[in-house]
């Protein structure tokens, strides 16, 4: 272990465990409050505590703001190398913001590859303007998973992650994740909270998540992909992304990692922005997405496990609604 002695690591773990215990007690108190409010004001209860996991448009568009401390985040002295791949296809309207959000991290040990699928909308010219600042290729591929796998064949790092060409990292994210990785060598996969933005980069909502819950992941993909980073040892053991999936590739990858025994940690911070617009794949081909979700659930649950997993996911959604409301009330600060 580098940079953190055993006593410091033990102190960190005890602090995290104490925080989780306190949050559990608070959740129980809120659930009791929910019950009392629900008995008197059913509509108000639903509006106050309903899950916001996939409610992308939560409020009128407004400027995106984050704490100043985000940009001041410093990487540890023994910072791990980080490899990021951006798969791209005809996103010329958004890709410059994506690239800038990565380069402006000013992370010294960064390997960054944009893997473009032979776009015809001016993306190639944008990539050429970044020559010398990143690696890029523009060539035909077999889809997003293939592009990501090709990209990671060109860049390597102790930590890995992919950022779609319409999403963005928040300031200081790489330094923050690097520090978490050094402090928690026992954790294999990290992720955090997300901000929802519109096509112009204005904030339209946020997604605050409770701690990781393995049973719920088998029923629904609640991990914000753009906030996710994993250690190289995960990739080395379970292999690349499954190219038979075009939408649920990250969920399938996470379930493989979970089945292999790798450990997850939800970090207490907003790490990235998810862009909501009418040209997203998930908005255009919902039938294919539903088919892939069914295929994954059948593979990891079977018919006997689906009822139990559905109950676990409902509990997770209830907790997500609680965490979101507590954040809105200022109880949780990220």
C-alpha cells in the first residue's frame, strides 16, 4: 500500500463506517416520517420523497454551479495513472465540451483517447484541432462497445473510465477519484453523483445516490456511467465490454465485475454531467434497450430470482428518494 499507513487507513474506514451508521439511523427516522406524512397527505408524500433516479428534467434550466473546492482538488503525490476513452459518432455539437472537461482537469498522469466511428459531421476537424493534446482515431467500428475496446487498446492506466462524447467531467474529478483510489486500495470500482444538463450545458436536475447496494444492481442499472472508474485489475480479469450490447454495455460490465467479487464504492461527490438531448441512443431506440435489459436480467437472475431482485430495487429506489430529498434540504452536502 502506498502513501497511507495501516493506522490511517483504519481511521478512514472507521470514519466511513460511522457515517454510514448515522445515515442508516437518519434513514429510519425519515421513513417513519414518510409513513406519518403518507397517512395524511398522500400526494405531498409522493412529491416530496419520490425517487429521482431517472427524472432528468427536475427544474427549469439554470447555470451549472459547483463548489469552488471542486476545482481546487489536488491529486495525491503518488497519483495513479488514469486512462479515459471517449467513444464518438456524429456528436460535433457536444464533443468539444467533453474533451475540454477532460483536458482542463490538468491531471499529469492522464492517457486520453477519443475513438471516433468515422463521423461525417465535422467531428474529425474538431479532433484535428486537439493534435498534440490527446490521442484520437477516426475509423468505422461495430458500435460503442467496440469503440471503447479499441480505445483501451491504445491507452493504459491504473484506473480506467470512459466518457461519452456528449457528457462532461466536473472540475477536479480525476484528482478526487485518484485520492479515493489511494485511500481505499480495497475498492475496485468507484462512482458518484451526477448532474443533468441540457444540450446547452444548463443544469436541469441532479441525481444523488445512496451507498452501493449489490442486490439492487441485478434488477436495474443505477450507476451513472459517466462517473464510473475502475481499476485495471478488473479489466484484466473479466475482459473488455461485450460488443453484443449497444445500450446496456456498462450495466452488463458491472454485473460481471460484481459476480467476480470486485468491490464497489459510491463516492460522496458530484463527479460528472449527463447531457439530456433528443439525439441520445436511449431516446431513439427504446425497444432495443428493453430487449437488452431483459437479456441481462434473465442471465443474472433467471425466473426464480426476479421477484426478490424487484423487491430489492424498490427498497433502493426508496432510499434514493430519501437521499435526494435530504440533499435538497441541505442535510447532505456534496
